[in-house]
DNA sequence: TAGATTGTTAATCGATTAACAATC
DNA sequence: TAGATTGTTAATCGATTAACAATC
C-alpha cells in the first residue's frame, strides 16, 4: 500500500484543532462575499504562517490553485466536510442545570454537526420542562431513549459528584463520544468512546499564570 | 548572565497547560491523604510519561527527592504557587446571561486564584439581581468600577454581536487579562492584555471529527 | 548498604518553517 | 507572457522520550 493512496499523512491533533478556526474565518469571508484568499492572507488573519496553512490543508487535499489561492466558499465547504459538519449526528444532554440549560438555550449544535435530541436530569423541578424546544426527561429514561434513538454523543453537564461510572455505561449504550464539562478529566483507553474534555478551571488557571 | 541564574528554561505553553492537571490530581491525593508519589505514578494517573513529568517540574525547581519521589502536599503547594493560586486577583463578569449566571452560580473562581467582584449587564431585568452574592450592575458603571477597584481580569460572557471594541477598552481601563467565552477569537499583539479563549464550538467540532 | 527515583543530558520524534519547482 | 501562489520537499526548531549518573 505504501502510504500513497488516498489522503497524504494522517492529520495530527494540532491540525484538527486548527480546522474549526479556518472554518469560522472562512464562514465570515463568505458572509462578506469575499471570493478568494491566499494562504498568506489566511495565515495573517488567524495568526498562523502561510506554510502552516498550506501544510494543514494539504493533509486533506489540494484545494487551491497556483497563482490564485483558494476559493473561499469552496474551501469552507471542504473543511466543513472534513469535520463532518455537513452531516448531523444525534446528541443528548445529561444534567440540565445552569450550564446545561445555557448550552441548550444558546449554543448552536447544528453548526457543529449535531442535532440536540433530548435532555435528562434527576431534578423533579426540571423534568418536563422544555428548553429551546428540547424536552427534559427523567434520568431513568436515558437507557430506553438511547437504545431507541441511538444518539452518537452525550454532553455531560452534571455535577462531578454525579458522574460516577456513567461514562462506562454510555459506552455500553453505544455512544461514540462524550463532550465532558464535568470538572474531572476522562481518559479511557479501553473503550472506543471519544472524549472531549472542556476544563474551565484549567483554562482559567492558565490565564492566572499569565497575568501574574 | 548565561541563562543559569534563577529558573532553568522558560516553560513552554504546553508545560503551563499541564500544570493545572498536576494540581488537580495532587489535590485529590492530598484529600486521600497520600503522602508521596513518584514521577511514574503521577505519569500513569494523568496519561503522561515519567520523563515528561520530571522535565515539567524541573522547569520550576527540584521538588523531588531521589529514591523517594515527591511529597504530595508540598508539590501541590509548589504548583499552586507557580500558577498563582495562592494569591487572588479581582475579576468581573461582563454579560450576565445564561452562561454568565451559570459561571457566577457554579464556578469556583477562588480555586483558580481569583475573587469575583461584580457583574455587568445591559438588561434592565438582570441589573440589580444578586447571583451567588455577586451584584449585577449596569454596563455604564463598568468604567467607574474598574477605575476604583482595578480588577485584573474580565470574564466575557456577552453575545458576540455585543463584543465590539470592548477588548481595547478593557486594555485602556488597565485590565491585564480576559477570559473570553464569546464565539470570536481575540488575538491582539499590540496590547499587553492576556487573552484566554474558550471556544465551545471549536471543541465540539474537534469531537465531531473524531466520532465520524 | 541496596534499591529506588530523581535531576539532567543526550537522542528521538514530530511539528513548524523555509524554499522552490510547478503551474495557473 | 509575467506575476502570483500553490503543493511539496528539505531544513529547522521545539517538545517528548530515553538513558544514566547522582544521591536519598
């Protein structure tokens, strides 16, 4: 096979994490009706280097044209497709407290390639509510619901104390990813569950270090 | 001077971002009354390598002891001190919507070396409320308040459309950092303002890529 | 003392940057 | 065509890993 068929080299994590930034900026350019952009311009706007931009994009294919640059709308679409944003997967939210409700109310899951299907909570006062069109079901219904609708991803916005072994359980239920807002890192090697940790505290501590 | 006085080499960003993870885990160990830990154990718990752990820590000093390892409580304190968690700086929150209120209500700013002083909003219904002991003032009071109390950091939880040139203004007001939850990247080179971007969308898109 | 584990230097690996021929 | 800019290879830089003498 000799590593020549299909895509070039497997994109590193660093590359993947830059893709949303390209996407977001290209989206802006489309809105402003900009037609073309060079790797230099793109780099300048995002604080990267032109080399880096070209290297990044060439992990996935040659989207540019010599002497011209990149077609903005086309590149935006290509990156959307690489990330999977052109195809929506189901998601549920577990823990409809303040943060959970803030996400349900304000965050655009569709933009990120997901459809928010339902929320689950243990709090009687919250169960039965509808937030931005999403119903909050009792936690006991999670299993049945998951088996019926097969959501791909669970958003964990419950208190750290309530996490327990829910992650293993989600894996058993067939989830393929977890967006983890609980204040504990989840790193499993034994399952195929993809975990994306969002650590507010880590982020703020890094800022604390820098403002000393 | 020859780069031999004081700390060894300047810690890279990658190192800084691992410090909160060490800190968090050491905090747990202290709670469990574990006395000592080796670089191997620490590495295993966090998914790093022992070499990496020792390299990281030795950016700041030799906190261990041959044949023994590291004293848990001592190392925890050292890292807290490096991050600045042993000294609190003032912070204000700008935009007391859902996300802002979720942070005010649930997030422990003290743990991260800050004291939340006040919140600001333009919404009449929110102004005057008190959330977890923090008063919400009208946006117009931000300037006076900042000049009087000199908070170090502003937490930006306002809608992207409302951001405008607030960041430049904060810089003028003497802020030294911004914790940015608005969905636009802020990268300035001209000011000394430290910016920490929290990008939910980028994070979820990265997960979307991995669950394909 | 013998065993364990650090601090630190050297080797490796991977990611970023530079350079340039290809070509629109 | 001449100028611009890509795709890609090579060079550099930085971060991670390995190795081991120092030493508790």
